[in-house]
C-alpha cells in the first residue's frame, strides 16, 4: 500500500470569491500506519478525506494511491478504484436503511462481483459482535451497533486504505469508546492503513502519528 500526496490545492467558489481550503498539502503514509488528523471545525478535514477518496477533485497537485494517480482516472474508473481500494466510515453511518445488516455487509462484495458465501458474512458480523443482528435493519439497531456494522462494511473488501471521518462523533462517549476500541482492534488485526479524523485527543494518541490540519496544511 502507498499513499502519496504532493502539493494538493483545493478551493471552493463562493459567489465571486475563491475560498482556498487546502494549500500545498503534503502527506506520505507507510503501509499499515494509522494516522490521526485533528484540526478546528471548518479547517478542511472532511474536504481532505473526500479528495483522498476521489469523491471530489483538487485544483492542482497530486494524490497517488498504490501508484495510481487519482487525477488520471475517469469518473467511472475512480468509482471502481474506490470500491476496490478504499473503505470509508462516516460520522452518520450511511447504511442502507431498507437492507438488513447481512445485506448491508454483502453489498460491497456484490458491487465488486466478488464471490462470497453466507458463512463468511456471518463470521464478519460475529467479528463486530453483530451475529445475532444479521436479519435486523439499521432502524432496529442502536447507534453503536450501526457504527460497528459500518466498520465491518468498510473493511469487508479488504481495502488498502481506510478513511474514517469522526466515526465516534455521533455516539455517546461510552458507546464511542467501545466502538473505537473495536475499530483499533480491527484495523491493527487487518494491518489496514488508516486516516482517522477525530476531535478526540485520546483516540489520536492511539494512532501511530498525529497531524494537525491548519491553514490548509498538515503539520506535526
Ligand atoms: N461544497 C462546498 N462548497 C463550498 N464550501 C465548502 C464546501 N464544502 C466545504 N466547504 C467549506 O470548506 C471549509 C472546510 O470544510 P470541511 O472540510 O467540512 O471542514 P472540517 O471537516 O474540518 O470541519 C469550510 O469553510 C466549509 O464551509
Ligand atoms: Mg468534517
């Protein structure tokens, strides 16, 4: 796995004004490294993750994942590359509400046309303590259970890179702690390279490295 970000600039247009959010941002991440990204609200953390996920484009510079320059991909190629390479955990779980936990977990594999058997999905549910929830829909599950399911879904394709945007931000502190302890256990077990955006300095301490996003750049 390799992630290499060089001189990335990102701006938004607001009427006649140009708002530059990221200014010559650089980052290099090693395989298996778990990097915390902290920073004030509005500093551009979510914008940054959306660029790495290829969900939004940058003005200049380059993001290279596994030797693939993201700017060199068409939208369709990017969609496939993202599905193969990147897992995402959001603050708002973004589960599919009309699908069961089992179906939510199987979906990324179906999208990639990967073979799987039911036993595999059930085992992955078991790994996040949700074996008994297989037939439940997200609306029938607690916030903590939903986020554990979202974590399992993000990792089920064995992504090279996991992006997490304040994954405990929508949970009470006790539930958040439990979910994040599972998060770290799963990420370490699977040796998944991870960028974790968080407000929680205790969580940031559990990472290999902590970077602060300020004035458009990542600083130590
Ligand atoms: N689609 C957009 N259009 C215009 N401005 C945006 C857009 N998305 C984010 N911004 C602005 O970019 C800045 C950074 O936002 P964001 O990345 O969400 O910050 P953070 O996640 O660190 O709180 C904010 O000032 C926000 O208003
Ligand atoms: Mg944000």
